[in-house]
């Protein structure tokens, strides 16, 4: 996957992963969205997506078991959690089999749409009846988008915010969803031979700058105006999404 790339590309990947970790440290989300968006300026898919499994796993695994909400999340959201791997398999299949131009177009559109949604503060709520209907649908959508791009977060975040979860329950539910999604994605990537044994080593290596950026972001969180930081991220996401769409069209 990374063999034969120039040294400056490795440096760029290091920077992208550190930036993704820094984003997650500052605002709590955005590792794959930031890292893949930055890498897409120099590296076409599916390499950036294939680098993400280990960094996402290591930076999110604690959330699934924090706060004592694991069983509550399983009981309430099991239809979503069951459908999440199904959607992920289809997303990875698209990643593995689609032409590079089509993949760039899909990835670029995903970055544009979901980065915009991720920046918005949602104040609407789903009724209990609508929530029951939405759970499996959200699982399929989040899984498909996540399998194709590693961006599980935005669809899940929009849904979990809309059902009015308390903060601690939200953290546990999103962590459990990420954990199931990334495990499914990793297995599907291996099954469709998007990544091999050596690629897991590259993914593990990519986790190091991500964790370093995460720690730095957490330490600097109070010193950085969150609103301004989100606007900068939005500009990066928009530019990278437009760049991927340009690559697909030209």
C-alpha cells in the first residue's frame, strides 16, 4: 500500500494523522475526516482509508466502555448496531471494486456533505416512533459511508444527538458504534484484499502521530477557540472534497 511512495509523502501522511488526532483532541471528533481529507490532496483513494483502522480503533476503544452505558446502548440501539456491519461490507465493496474516478467522486461528495452536517448544531428531536424506524436505516447509512470512507461519525452523531442522549450516554453509544464499525471495516478490508498483513503494520504506524496529536489537542483544548478551529477544519474539508471531485471529473 505505502511501498514505493516518496519520502515527502510519508511526511505528509505523518502530518495528516497528527492533524486528525489533534482535531479529535480539541473538539472530540474528526480523526478520519481530517486525516483522510488532508491526505487526499496528495494521495488518492483507497490508501488514506486503508490507513485508518488501527488509529480509529485505538483512539475510540475506551469510549465503548466508559460511563457504564454499554448495556443500555446495546438494548436501545441494537437494530442500528446490527445493520452497521451490513452497510460497512457494502461500503468496503465499493471501495475495493469501484474505479478510482468514481471512488474519488463518492469520497469527495461524502466529505462535502457530512463535514457540513458535522459542523452544524442540531436542535431537532426525533419522536420515539421515528427513532425506532430510523435505527436500522441509520446503521446501514453510517456503515456504507464508513466502509467506503472511514467516516462513520457524522450520520451516527446526527442521529444520537437527535434522540436527546445525555452527554455520558452519548459518549458510550458513539464509542460502541465506532468500535463495531471499525472492526467490521477492518475485516471487510481484509476480505476484499484492500489491505494485507503488511498494511496493518502501516496502519499501526499511522496510529502513533494520531495519538500524539490527540494528546496535544487535549492539552491545548482550552487555549484554542473551538468555533474558529471548527471553521478552519470546515475550509480544509471543503477544499479536499472539491479537490477529489475535480480529480474525478478531470
